[in-house]
C-alpha cells in the first residue's frame, strides 16, 4: 500500500483553488458536413468540488461535450458557465489556463522534459521562476514521482503509467478550479489503472477540484464518481445520479445495460471498511514469552491469536496446534499475514482478501500499518445484505415521492381546468 498524503503529513497548499461549479445550458455541437448533431441540447449542473463521470457508448458525444467546456471545440449553440462567469464568449486561451485537461495518451510534449511539461501553464500565466520551480517539485511529489529522478527525463523514457501521472501533474500545475479528464487511464494496464484511480481519489480528498471525467469503464465510474451521467446518442442524458442510485435504480434498459451484470458485487466498491463493524481479536507480540502465548491460546475463547511485530503490525496468525507442530519454536510456528486492508479500503478489497485467506478473515490496519481489528466473512455478508436492503428502501421511497408529486400535479391541473 502506498503512503498517503496524510501519512507523510503533507498539507495541501494553503492557497489551493478548490472547485467551481459548471453549468451547461442547452449546449449543442454540429460538425460541418454532418447532418445530425454530435451533441444536442445538453443541460447539466455540476456542483463545485464534485467529480462527475460521463459514460456512454462510443461516439455518443462524451469527448465533444467535455471539449466544449474548455472550448477546445466551439459550441454551435448554448452557454457554458464556470463559477459566476459566462465563459461561452471569453478568450478560449485564457479560459484554458483556468481548466486542467488530461487525456488518454497523456498528451505530453515529447521534446520537453517532465519538468518543462509541468511548468508550461504556470509559466504562461506569469508565475515567477522560483515559484514555478517549486511548483514542479510539489506536483511530482503529489503524483508519487520522485522529483530528483524524473525532473529532467523526457516522456519517451517513462512508462505509460508514469506518463499518465505527469499528465495529471501538468493538468493540476496552475491550480485550476476545474479539471477535465478524457479517458486518462484508458491506455494503462489494469493494475496501474487501479493505482492511478486510488491516487486520483487521494488527490481529490486534498484538493476538492470540480472534475469531469470521461470513461468507458463503468467500474471506474462507480469508483471515482460522486455522480455519474449515463449518456445516449447526441449526449442526451439517460440518467444523472449517484453511483448508488444508478446501481440500484437504473431508469431504463439502456442504463441497466451499462451497469452490466453483478450490481450487488459492484455495490461493494461503494462501501469502505471503516463503515462496517471491525471486530477485536486477541493479540500477542513477538516479544511475549512463549509460556504466556501458550496460556493465552489455551485459556481464551478463540483457538487463534494474531501475533504483532514490534511496531504493532500484524505478523502471524497462530493457532492452538501450531506451536506443538513447530515443537515450541515461535520462528517456525503459524501463518505469515500476507494481506491486510486499511480502513479506507473498499469492501470489495476486503472480500478479496477474506476469500483468499484460508482463515476467512483479514486484519485491518491504521495509517502506520498498526493493527486495529479484523473483518470476517460473516460481517461482510451481513453488511452487504443491510446495504442492499437500505438501497431498496431508498428506491421505494424515491418512487413514492415521484408518485405523490404526480398525483399533486394532476390534482392541480384538474383544479386549474375546473377554474377556467
Ligand atoms: N472533428 C469532427 N468532425 C466531424 N465529426 C466529428 C468530429 N469529431 C467527432 N465527430 C463525431 O461526433 C460524434 C461524437 O464524437 P465524440 O468524439 O464526442 O464521441 P465519444 O463519445 O467521445 O466517443 P468515444 O467513446 O469513442 O471516444 C461521433 O459521431 C463522431 O464521429
Ligand atoms: Mg471520446
């Protein structure tokens, strides 16, 4: 598990610009020579500091919609507002300095070093040399690349995942309130993608930017999005709601098609270990005398103990028979702990760990890797049942509210009709 910003005690910059709301108003785009619009009359309110994900079939207009926000593509009609400013007609170059933009191929300039790529926008907006230099180091640090090592390298000397990180660092460098990302992790392998997603979540916890993120991958959407916009052809909005609502209450077959199979399993990605019951577990430490470990194993209600190392981190699972079999040698006894989860891990991660552990449980650790408790299969099953039940009730309530609204409206219409 990588160190988080909180672990290293790093603080967000005091002057960090947090997100601005984005409003799209009847936005349309017709490309010349194409009779049907790529984007047709889209209106959408994106709140300050939220991450909104666009998903939808290929060619439905996701990239076009995204690029209209920073006017890389000029809208044919409609308005765009960012913060309190109508940016539909302002100088697009100026506008783009206030909006970070990251794309699939990372979009780095090959003839510039990593540092020069990151420094691009801060220089353009007139930051002093020393401030730019400092910022480049800070950004590399933020995306988990050692400045000393990567500063002077050229993009071709980086792996795909590293290029992607530099792309994100560059997009964030001038501290824009808005960040647009078009399938930024599309071109990397699943493990690196998972890691980059975790990094983005961590960054967003610190920075609170307004992020609009395009992806093909619904699981990525669930993981990253505060809200997801499922788009049909011409960017018509099929559903725009929280991941929970879309998973449990898709508006129609088009949306369910996107959610795909296994909504219950996907739900696990939306819940964190800290939200379920973390149980106590009897522990000993490597420094405890053999006899007291023996006694604890024999007398306790459990036939198992967790041995912690000198820094209180999970080290070995010890069962009653283990010490006998190892003829009293602690060094040989027990099963090394090979997987732990933090309180911020998803239930999906926890389930994965529990399923691959022969004991059917996983140790939960705190920020410095110290032991805080265990989660087992039973707890996970109960939690998932409760979650799904709660989702179902919310969906029913939502339905009732809608029906009530409809009844009220009809009554009003009838009253209006009677009065006329
Ligand atoms: N420069 C262009 N000129 C003409 N038509 C274009 C242009 N760019 C995109 N289009 C068309 O507009 C529609 C929307 O394209 P867009 O790139 O926004 O889709 P998308 O949802 O991002 O697709 P994908 O998931 O494949 O990236 C498509 O039908 C595409 O062919
Ligand atoms: Mg696209």
